[in-house]
C-alpha cells in the first residue's frame, strides 16, 4: 500500500522517531493498553501535493477554535491504539490530519482513517499555545510513568515546585536536562478542555507537566527531546524511591550544588 511517507525522507524521519519513542514507552511500562499519546506539528515539512490531498472521511469538529492552527498539519497517534503497535506500524496506528481553514475542525488525510488521540483537545491546545509564544517546539507527548504518577498520589508533592526541586536534587542530569522543571495540574477528567486549559497554563513556566493521578505531558523541539525530559525525571523518581525502599530519606544535592549547576550550564531557573 502507498504511504504519504513514500519519497518524503523528512516526514518519514519524523515518523520513524515517533515509532522509536513509542517503543521506548512500551518497554518502560509507561504505556498500558492504549495509554498515552503523541502529536507532531509537521506543517513546516508539508508540500503542495500533501496540501491538495483529499480528506479521508468527514470533517470532525474539535469543539473549540484554534486560530493559530488554521490549515496546519499534525501526525497523531490514533485513539484506542497501542504504543507497542505504533512502534511497529506508525501509519496504521496513527494518522496525519489537516486542521480546517477556520481552525475549528480537522480531517484525516493519510494514510488510513485512524481517528486521532482522545487527548486531541489538550494536544492541539498545547500546539496552539506554543505557536502563540513563537516557540520552535513541534512535539507533544503524554505518557503514564509509574514512578512519577505514584508521587502525585501524595499531597505533599503537589505544592508548587516541591516535586521539581526534589527530582532535580536526585541527580545532576535532571537539573541540567529538564531545566524548567515540572509543573503540576490538579486532577481533571481525561480528554477534557479543563485539563487542556490547566496544561497550557503550566506551560508558561514548564516544559513538562504532571497530570495528577494520571500521567505526564511534555513538549519539545522534537519527540526525542520530549521523551528525554520525562525519562530523566523518571530516573530521579526511581532514585528517590530506591533510597526510600532502602529505608532512608535521600539527602539530595545541596542548594549550593544545584546553584553551581545552574551557573555551569547557564540554566533558565
Ligand atoms: O490515550 O492516555 O489520557 C489514552 C490516554 C488518555
Ligand atoms: Zn493518559
């Protein structure tokens, strides 16, 4: 079967990276059943032929208008599709959509009629927000890491920047490579605009946001970067939990050591 990826190396490369990350999510145990979703803004690498591709099926209303997403293009994991399947056959478990020229609906254009992720509201909200800030970020990732979600089941970790500072202090890597830290979104119904709105409020300050008792969301220039930030945070969470299971509270790096890193790496916070 023909694919929109045929003879489009730039697009094929993006989708190959999505598939690679989808495989990591499954291997890490962060992607039970259809858990998690990925969207990539591919508008910059879309050509005229793609712009003229007919829609497969009807226009689907988004439920909200996204003015900055008018006529833009996204690769989206399919709703009810499994990450482990996306890893092997990304164009059978995900699809490419075109947002309408009024920014209020979308249509699937390739390869198959795979309806996008149930979290389309929060993903499109994040992409619209990123464009409004002049950001060059193109990737949004949502996944269910066991260790980080477990920590959101304790109120003490939900106060502003408590979890950020704790996880930063576990290992220099996390301080350096997740430099804006971790925002917290109080529990909201999955797939809701309430969840979407709370998420973009946190993106003002953070590139990675916890959804209380549900999962984590990250945005980045590309999918690998979004994955790496969650991976370093999860590593820190595991170090914390390992110390606790050995029966002690980990010391964490000192404020002076954290500040030394901030200066050495020219970190934004
Ligand atoms: O796509 O993770 O939040 C399944 C989910 C919903
Ligand atoms: Zn989820």
